[in-house]
């Protein structure tokens, strides 16, 4: 068992006893056997199990050794820790404060991004696009897992008609929105201020997330390296932790997909996990939120992360815009109205990065926008849905049946590449390849992009036809070459679409196709609008 000492090097297992014994806890064993992980081969004998006491939850955890040994060293460590964490999430009771834990400072960086720590909050080495696409695939699988759980959050009240009441302030708040490749992430980020007085931090904003969290000093378990300092609650005059009796604590199960914990001093503990096994654990907290140059909300509820692991690049955290009462948008809507919009600037792995991106929450003009109904899906009503009814190329609709578009379609700021049903994607791919390959040679696939050509964006864009996404009610997106093709590396350009094979029956409109359009989410009137020329 030479790998057992290697496990002890992990921060969760440091200075605790690891035991090997025969015969697993039957309840936990059944959870492993019904999970999506590979099933261990017990060979009709009682399995050898590994068990240890978790320093975070103060409880005994175990897993079948046969299961654990099937993974390579790095995947072994992360799969064991996070699978055990999720296995205990339904009954966890944290019995000691996170700030009383003894820990080591072990860190295995997943991305090597050298930050300049300057006022622009960027890094010198952007995220390689191949890695961005790998992250994109992981995110899509996570959305898929959420949609496979029927009625996951149907019982939870979501934001729908709050804008009909009298608002405290019907003005809007606007902040810049920037591509995140320079932070080592594939999504978009903005700067938010927390505390009194406020300190500003770069955070990912995401329409697919319901909860907001930020890394907090003293990071008693672990914080990933970020641009700038961690948020320090002790320097804020208005910071407070929320108790386990708070209504927001009860709402965590829906917002994070994990049951909350509770410390011995009655402080609510959140656990939020993502499809790539990234996670954030910490105190449910409340403090002043500042956007732009002034205060936006005096009692903003968020997670103060004490253990933050995974693929967050050098961002300080993640702030959600989904349809859930704990999202940043939902909390701000009580003051600014039940509407928000954004424009995602052009974000390319090769060539010029766009500018002028923004996130706006509150009153905005709708005169120049085309609208489509905002739909709901009971499998996960926190996401934003619309109906894609047709796609045309050079003014001609694809020759597919209308029923091929009849799947729930998510519009998502955090997914890069749009996923279409297999029949629709094949028809779009066939038509675009026919046109582009008449002049440029087809080359091998690049990650999830299976239609690639030898040639630069500047060369190929000259013959790319107009592609139009047509939605229910007459709204459409007239895609430019920047929305249709991507130069993934010098001299290789691919179509910026993929099919949804291997997923449940749903499609996604990703941020590659949303770039430079203003996208408006009007929850009061249950509609989504589009306007051209929102940014560059």
C-alpha cells in the first residue's frame, strides 16, 4: 500500500490517522456503487476500505479501496476527497469552527498564470484555448447533470414578478465586463467591492450560478492564488456571519445543491460544488456590496470562503446571476428592478480582444431590442431558457424538421461554445464546411471543435456567410464571422459550434455566439431581448 503515505500528504489528511480495514459501511458503500464513478470489483469478498477522520467536518469518512485505486495519483486524491465530501453533505453537522482547524499550506496549482498584480488585474500568461475548451466541456456536463435531476429546485420560489412592486431605487448600476482568459478562466469577470470601507476584487459573473462567494482571509483551510489580496472580514465595519437559523441558510440547499452545515457556535456553513470538482466551503455572510463608484446594497448575502479548490484561475470568487433568491442579481433586483443586461466583448485566443463589455442591473432602454419569451424548465428553473426555432445560412433555413429544435435551450454566459442538437448541428456544419472548404483545406479537429480549416481568421472570415439564429416570437441573432469561426491557433480556424451528443435533450446558446450583442433579461415581463452593437 505504498500510495497511503502519498494520501497523507494531502492537506485534508495531514496529521490524522488513515486506517485500512475489511468491510465498508454498507450505506456509504451503496452510495459509491450508485454513483457515476467506476464500480469497484469486489470479487465476492468484503472490500478493503480506507477511512479517516475529516478535519473539516469532524466526522469519520471512508471509501472502498478498490474504487480509489482505479484512479491515477492526482485524480485519486481529488476524487476521494470530493466524493466523500458529497457523500456526507446530506447529514453534515460541523462540530468545530473552521478558524480553529490545524492545516498545512499544500497547494497543487492547476494553472500557471503569472499575475502582474497591477491596476488592470490581469496576468501575463492567458489561459490556453485548448484548456478553455476542456473547461467548457466540463461545465456543459455539469449543466447536464443538473437537468438530469428532475424537479431539482421546483419547490423553491424563484424571482419572477418582483419588479411589479414599488422599488427603492429604479435607477441602474453599471460595471465593466471583461474576458477572463488573462485571469486563467474561460468566463467573464468584473470588479466588485465588499465591506466598509470597500475593497475591490475581480470575480467571475455567471448566469448559470445561484450563489455568490469570495475568498476570505485567513483562509484557514485553503485559498487558491488570486490577483490582489483576499477579502479580510476583520477590516470591514459592517461584516457579519449569518446564523443557522437565518432564512438564507435554509435556502442554501437549492442555491448550492448541497445541504448547509452548522458550527458549534451556530454559524451557517455553505458548501458549493461544481462539475469539475471545484468547490468552495465557508461561512454564510452579509456585508455591504459596492458596484462601480458607489454602494449598491448594504446587506448583501454571500459566502466567505475558507476552503476554495479548483479551476477558478486567479479570480477572487464567483458571483451568480441565476434565477434564485440568493443570486447577486436577485438581491440587487429589490433595489434596481427585475431586469439586467450585459454585453460580452470579443474574446479570441488569437488576435485582438474586444472592449466595452458591461453588466447593467436595473432600468434600461428596450426600444432597439428584439424579444423572445423567457421560458422555464422544471428540471432546473434557476437557468434561463428560450426557444430556438430555426437557423439560416446566407438567408436560407437549414433543411431540418421543426421538431429537431424542440428541446429546452439554455442561454448561458458561462458556456463558451453553443451546443446544438445533433441533427441541427450536422446540417449547419455541412453547409458551412461546403462553403469554406471550397477555398480552404479541412484539417483535423481541435478539442471539441470538429470542423477546422487551414487559414487565419482574417482570411477565412471573408467568405463566411451570415448565420442567423431565429427564436420564437421573431427575435434573432445575426451572427458575424467573429461569432461563427474561431482561430484556435495561428493558421487554424474552426467553427464555433458543437453538437450535444452525450447530453440530455437540451441545447445551449454559449457566449461565443453572444459576443458583441447586448443581451437583456427582463424577468418582470418574462422575456429575453437582443440588440446589435452593444460592445466590440
